[in-house]
C-alpha cells in the first residue's frame, strides 16, 4: 500500500529535526548532497597554475584548422580582431597611451585561456569543443603570439609551464587613491 | 455612444481616431470661446482637452478591467526606454543603460533596469535550475529554487553599477544615461549567502567563492569570503516580483557595493577555494590599467559618486525662475553623508537636501531649489560618503589613473546650461 506523501513528509521532518546536528552540518535540512559525478560535470574552472586541467592534448597545427573553421569569422584570419576581440600582438604597448590588450600582451596566466575558450567560445556555440580541440586552439593562439613553437603540442603540463609576458604587471586595489579637498567657497 | 466596440490595444491609435471624430465639434467650441473673451484661443494640436473644454477621456469609459494582465506604461511614455547604443560591434556581449534622466525617486522600474551580459540572456526553466555549492565545504550541496525559497528570506534596497560607467576616454556621453546609465537600484529579496554557507559547512581554509553563471558565457568571478559572510545575498526577487531574465532569473548573487559583473546572474555554482580563480573576467577584463602598465586587479568597490539627473544633458530649461536641481548619489562603502551642489562652475558649493531614509549602498536622491536667471551656468554635484571620502573631479581622477584605466570612473559630472536653457555635457 502506498504511503501518503504527507505522512512521509512528517516522518522526514521528524528525522531531520532529531538528527539534524548529527547528519548534516546545517540545521534547516534544506537541499541535498551533491554527488561526485554531478560535481565533475559542472566543475569546469581551471586554476591559474593549471589546477583541474583535463587529460588530453592538441597541436598548434590542429589548432590552426579549428581556428580557421570556428574562430576566424569573428576574430580575424590571424587573430587580428573583428566582431570578436583582437587575440594577437600588442606586446610592448601596455604602458603606452594606446595599449593593445590581447592574450599575448596582457593576460597573466596561460591556463586561463583553456578555461575561457572551453566555457565561452566559440561565442555562437560555447562548450561545444572537445578538450583536445580546446588544447589545440589554445596552442594556436599562443603560437600566433610567439609564446609556443609551431610544432608544439599542448597538454596540462606544457600549458601550465608557460610564463605569460605580462604576468607580473598586476597589483592589488590601492583605492582610495584620488583626493578631492572638498573646497566649499571661492574655489 | 459607447466605445466598447472600439477596444484597441494601441491607445494612441484609439485617441487619434476619437480626435478625428470629435475635432470638428471641439474646434468650433474653441472658436466660440475665443470670441467670447476676446482672446485668440489656441487651436494648436494638443489643446482641445484643456480648460474650458471637457477632456475626451471623460466622455467615454476607459479600457475595461483586464485589458492588460501585466501593466505597461502609458503610451505617452514610449520614449522612456533603455538606452542601447545604435552602433555596437555586436549585441551578445553588450550593455543597455537605464534612462536615469527620466526617472524619479531611488527605485529603478524592473523593465528599465540596466543590463550587461556577456553571452546573451538565457531562457532558464526554474524547475531545472540548480545551485551547486562545493569545494572547501563539509557537505557539497545542490539546491533547487524551491529549496532556496524555503530558507528564511530578507529584502534590502541596494544599487548596482557597472564598473565601466563611463570609461575615461572620448567621445564623452551627451546625457546622464549615456554617462552613468549603467546604474540602477532595486529592492532585492532572497536568502543570506552566509546562512546557506553555514548550512553546508564552510571550511576555514576557504578564502574565496568562485561564482559561475548558467549563461552562454558561464561568467565566472571570485568573491572574497569576508563579503560572502557579510551582506551577500542569493536573490530571486526584485521589486517584489521574480527577477527579470535580464537580471539573472531565476537566481543571482548580490554583493552590495561591489562592481556589477561580480553580482553573477543566472547563478548555478559556488565553489569554495583557497585563492581566486583568476578567471578571464578578473584578469583580461575588469582590471584597471594604470599609465605605467601596471593593472589593478580585484577592484571590487564602487566608490562614492553622484550625478544631477535634472536638469541634465539633452534636457532644456523652458523658462527662467524656479527649477529644482535633483539627482542621485551612492557609495559602495556605505551611506551617503552629504551631497554638495555648485551652480557657478565649481566656485561655491551648497549642501543639497537628502531624501530620507538614506540607505546603505543604495541610491540616495538629493534636491536643491534653484532660481535660474537665464544666464549660462555650469552645475554639478559632489558626493561625500560616511567614510568621509569625497567624489573627485575628472581632472583629479585622470591625474592619478590616466585615460586607460577604463573602470571605476566616479568623477563629478558638470552640465552646461546655455542662455537658451539647453543642457549639455560641460566636459565635451
């Protein structure tokens, strides 16, 4: 015989109430435990030193093909920019009056490239590339920026080892940094 | 005759039709009235419903109950809409501004709340939306929207402002909305993030939460744990109704006083970690580049700022005499303590009246009565917050940060009023 839902709810409440402290850290008993498989499916962020980079690899040559097919329409044949941002060049411009911020000139950490492309690119179909393809196209962008040889293969280890040129040019928040004396009369 | 057969969705069309039908009678009435008192009573369009005439909308019943199941503004307000640039390179990662020069009070209507998204606005089924909480947590958790609504709720009024509002470079905006329209304020309802973290058991090694959206950008920002355990909220409602899709429906993070993009919309995941993610949105973007090539990262707080919204750029003073100067002031660091207004190009400053109650990290409306003598004038406002911080001039900001800093421009905004009463950006 099926047990009425309400009776189950009362039972569940009683159990939660009496064992909440022992069974769950919280005391409301709201929500459920996430399984490892559920977390693995969503836990896509990559640390700046490459933490959580997946297995697999990709070559600059394969990345060039992917780029031509899936990226060049927005970012330009050579990554020079278009509807999408410029991805290549600009080294040496960051401290000038006309800075050109790109992956090569501005980004502090190479693994972020894998993270961002996998989660957000191509803009019309994010999360559609395989991990191998993300490694490959990341390799090609790094290659166009002079940060990886043309015959290179990128994987978790080699991507984490790349030191970006602008890496040490970031600092914390020093504000308040601007002072207004708040003159009231005859300023 | 009743108008019930003439129900029309478009009230403007209806009234035009009525006008055509009745204008003959009205004009002859006006002529009679004009003759009676010896003045040439205007037969200009738009005057047929003013005294001594009886307005047409009194001569027939209006729209019946239920004509609009979700109310919209009067068709006469059709120009009060979001300010979206006509020539954006693309509209998927883009922003739309609140028409702050057209609004009153401190609360932004939901339909006019500013928008910024990096991968378009997702259409999320709330029954299939989940919030995952994991990382340095005793019990990794998954919450449904029903779960989150079961927690004790809270409602608070806070502003949100985009960090690039506006940038430091030319061309400068013309209107208050062009310049500072990535700014809005609402009453938010949700659950304290601290309470949810306690429910899951946050480990002491957790120093940051990485927040991620369920949009096509899977937008990711790292939030310092102090903020998460302070006034951060998981929000599901805005101004009494569920969040609008543009504002993160069905769930967003709210970090009062922090730059807009950190208030992650369509929130699907919070991961407790020992150090920040250094995601693309906190390295490539949302870092403030100084002239020496050093970029400031994790610049969370929106510093004190104010702007006169009336009279403001694009508006016109139609006559001399009394005008109220009014505008908005706010600070990510707490309450607004004082707003000074200058009507003489910054030579002398007068204290404006603040609308009560002054709320922390919320828009604060200020007002100053003013007599305009018809002479050209430059008017501007200057906010001071409860920490004593004074809103800087644009020159003071540029001297320290240069033009390429992009984010966190909280400069004083001067408006020039010319002898015809036309208001323009005095920086242009």
